[in-house]
C-alpha cells in the first residue's frame, strides 16, 4: 500500500496533508525503508507533523 493512502486510511478525518508532507520532506534524501518507518511513526503519532504549531 502506498504510504499516503495508508496514512489517509488509518487516520481518517485526522489526516492532515500538510503535516504528512512536512513529515516526509524533513527527511531529505534517504532510503525508502527510512521513509516508510517515518510514515509509520507519523501514523502512530496520530498525524503529528514535525511543526505542530504551524498545523
């Protein structure tokens, strides 16, 4: 399953596209397993991005 679809499906109404993009883009250039782990953490943290004050 694609990472964004997984996050949207799991978080439902709590999914925030800006927080999702921030969480992914803050990593920079990293291997796909690292991105996948970060998305899993994003879901576990209920969609909390790296800049919660800006959400």
